[in-house]
C-alpha cells in the first residue's frame, strides 16, 4: 500500500523535528479507525525516528495482536520491556501474546508481575486469576488419562421438556426438515435442546473418526464443489452463503476449510449447522480443521450456552476433523499452508495422527498455521507458530506431488480471496467484515471437475443481531493503547 505525499511529508517533519510523536498520533488515529495495517506502518516509522520508546513498541504490539500476528506482537512486547522493565503495559502485551500462543505459564508469570506492582488493580487481579485457572486446568488435563465424554453420556435418559417447541431429530437422525428448522431456530437466536446437540456431536464424532487425515475425492466432469474459507462464528453470513449458492445437497457439495468458530459470537450455531449437514450428506459435505478448532479458542461460548461437559465433547470432535483434502489428485486444500521443510508428500499427510491438540511443529502444525509470502524461501512466522513459505517452496511441493495448485484460508483478504505464487497458491476467506471491523468482502470458490479452474464469487456482510463479536472471548485479550 502506497504511503502517499501526506505520509512522506509527515515523516520528513518528524525526522526534522525529532518528533516521532506525530507519527505515533497518526498511527493511533488509524488504530482507532481499525485500519491496523496503516497503524503498524506508522508505528514502525515512529520507531525508525525513535527506536528507544517502549510505548511505540507496545502500541505496535497491540496492532499486531489485532491482526493475529502473535509472534510479532510477542517480540514487540518483549522489546518494550527491554527498554523499560517497569512499563506495565509491556507485561500486559506480552501476557496476551503468550495467551494467544497457548503459552499459559509464561503469560501467568507476567500477570503475576502486574499484580505485584498494582495490588489494588481489580482488572489485573481478574486477568491473573483467569490465566491461573486456565493454566491449572491444562495441567490437570495433561496428567489425566483421556476418557471420552461419550462414555459417561446417557443421551437416551435426557428428557426434552414439554415447553420446548424447537427442532428435534427424527428417530435420532438428522433430516432435511430438521436442518431447515434448526437454521430458522438459530436465526431467531434460540438454543437447540441439549439432547439434540449431544446427538449431533456423538454421531459426527463417530463419522469423522472413520475418515483419513487426508480426504481424497474425485469430481466428475459435470460436477462442481464449493470451497468456503473461514466463517468464524458469523452465522448470519453463513446463511447468506447458502442463500446465494444453495443449500448443501447430493448435487451441491461443499468444503468448509476450517475456522468455523471463534471471533464471531454465533460459533455454536455455525458449527452445529455444519455438523448437521455433514451427517445429512456425509459423502458430499466436507469439513477440514483450522487452527481455531482447539481447546484454547472455544471454551467460553460453549460453557455459556451449554456446559463444560459439552465443551469437552466439542474438543473431542474437533480433534477428528481431517487436516487436508485432495480433489481429482490435482488440487490440495488445507487451512494454513505448506511446510517448514521440503520433501513432505501426500503419503506423509495420510499418515498424520491427528487426534490431538495441534503440536508446536511438524506437518500437522504447518497445515493449520503457515502462511504464504511473496519472496522465495521461508521465514519466521508473523504468528509465532509454523513458518511463512515462498513461491519456490510452493513450486517444489506441487511438482513433487504432481499437483496443480493449493487452496488455503487462514488470512483476511480485502476482496475475500487472493491469488499468489503465479496462480498456484489461492487464499479464500468467507467471513465478510471480519469481527464487524475489517470491511473485507467474503468469497467462495467453485471448482468444476471438467477443468478445475477456480471461479471466485464475492459477497458482503449481512446484518446480524446486536451481539458484539468476541462476546464470549476471555477478557485477557483486552487492553488499550497509549
């Protein structure tokens, strides 16, 4: 994005007057307008003028957090503390970055520091207690012998109250009528009965657990499939996709490429709808795992709307979601991207043991977390997990595996999609106006068996009930700039 003459003159002014504050204030203005990319650029220029200002690093760290560049956010927070070890917001920033990366012990250490310095700060105490609780729960979970929630469920004994007039499974089965009724029910902001939710979860877990980590399908010449990217709990935009493109059916197959949940405040509605369609059309409706289908991301909403036990079952189901899908042996779809090392084959992907929380490295981690970059080679990930891969990496992978191109998601794109690496790396993102603030379009892709040439379809956000995005996100992701 070009800076323009206004930017150039302000930079010169700042340099001439040794006043990086001008650039910081410009960055703050962009931040308040939720234009985080420009905010980052102006904070960076302020740091060029004055590289010893902890506030500038802290503010840029927050902007990186807003764009989910957790690795960069962590580095900036750490730099702020190197400059000024007494800068409290630096500890907040670093703790938030570590929380986002699942490093709860490191986050807890910084929150302890804040509480010691500010013993009467109620907000700091609350954040410390919440982080401590999460760290404790994870420690217990890692020590426990994993036992499925299904083993302790007695769904048949669950009674549906007489005053519940919502959708019910027919003889315990998902039907087309049930799906339409459930979508309308959710549209009116009503909650599906817990018995029905448990029935869907238990059945879809059984179905997904029988699938390979790499799903392989063949489209006939007359067939097409719709590929959708991140939907992130934006239920009303999901309904709009179905309105524009038709409901899933045997003749209208879909592939949803991960990150169904988190961020938006209707994640349960999205995921239960998608799971329902998977049960209704198991051979024509496909779901892949994203980096947000993890324990870290989804506790709050499930516990708020149902129970901790149901959250545990969701977690079990997420771990069985396949990691990649190959179409006609020519197109590979995954949520994140390619790998930290050369030489990974489709056979390697078939062998991935996916029934777990994502590891910190390796093919499973990369499939969920990596991003493309314009320059050749690989570089450290802006997210703090996996890597960024260049066009040469893509070219070698495709050549080795006899593929034409990859389709991935994982990143907000202004137009809803982006074609890079000479047409061999396509990003699709299906959550328009992400978090009610990014102003981006959404998109989905049609692939036809006859030529596998991607056809892009864009759409804009639709109105939704007055529930703010991230309404169920934990408070640890909060803290303003200076």
